[in-house]
C-alpha cells in the first residue's frame, strides 16, 4: 500500500489526473513499470522505446512463471488471474508460503486471495496517493527509489528465510547467487546502460540449466 501511495503521489505531482494511477493499477498492475510510466508519459511519445522498456523490466516475470509452474498447476479458472497478478510481492508470499496439506485449506483459494488482496492494496494505495499528491508542495526528488528499496527487502527476506550459514549459502541460495553473479558479469561487460537484457539472458539460461536438480532438491521441502 505504501508503494501504491508513492506511485499515486508521483503521478499527480507530474501533472496527471487523479484517476489515471487508479486505472493503471487495475489494468497494468506492474509496480516497477508503472513507476517508469510516469517518465514515459511525461516525455515525447516513443512507442518502440516504451515497448522495449516494458519487455526488459517485465522479463523477470519469466523466472516467476518458471518457479510457480508446479504451484499454479490445476487451478482452473483462477489460473489466468493468478498469472496476471503475479507481482513481486505476490510471488514472494505465494512462493514461500507453507500451506498445510489438509482438507481445511484450499491452495487455490489461498493463492487467489493473496493475489487479489495484494492488487487491492496497490489500487487503494494509488488512489490515496493520487488524492494526497495534489496537496503536496514539498520536493519529492528521490521518492521513486522506494521501488529499488522494495526489491532489496524481498531479496533479503528470501535470503534470511532460506538460511544464512555457509551450508545454506551453498545449497539454498543457488538462484540468488546466479542472479547476483549474472547481473554483475553483464554490468562489467556491457556497462550500466546496456546490461539488463544480457543479465536476464544469462540468468535465464543458467536457471533453465539447473532447473531439474533444483526441483529434485525442493521436493522434500515441499512435502513437509
């Protein structure tokens, strides 16, 4: 909700109508791209650049989809909505949740309500930020850094949840290490302006290469 408020404030302080962040929160619903949308709509219209930006920023959802293949299997009519609402926060909760395997807890409805409530928090926050944004007169430079901070919190939350000892680093943090090493390697080779797409490609190839060993290692954990 706090991120949504930030987004709503940024939109209205850049001169957009209060209803626009609410509509984009409902139909676009991809936080990081919505933050970038403020700059895209404020600059000269360049549809190709907007498309490439959206593809690059949204490429991380390829990894979310791969990770959630098993969890979202056989979800029926809920599956399209679960796919649409797989934001960073929703993925973090649904992927790491340990749902009791008994008849009193329906996994599909658990995933659905987490996804639905996350989107509503974002919509309500955006609406509140849009209203408050028209009243703000202070300098808000750097406010959009909140999205970067959120990604760091999600990363650290996953890291601490999977363990912090040396043994855990070598067994439970393979995906995180691939992400860090792949990104740093691409940054050193291609530079800060062009490293994102190569980094995504490196990470995707490496994750696909070790997918089966990872799945075999996760089975006992999933059964607990």
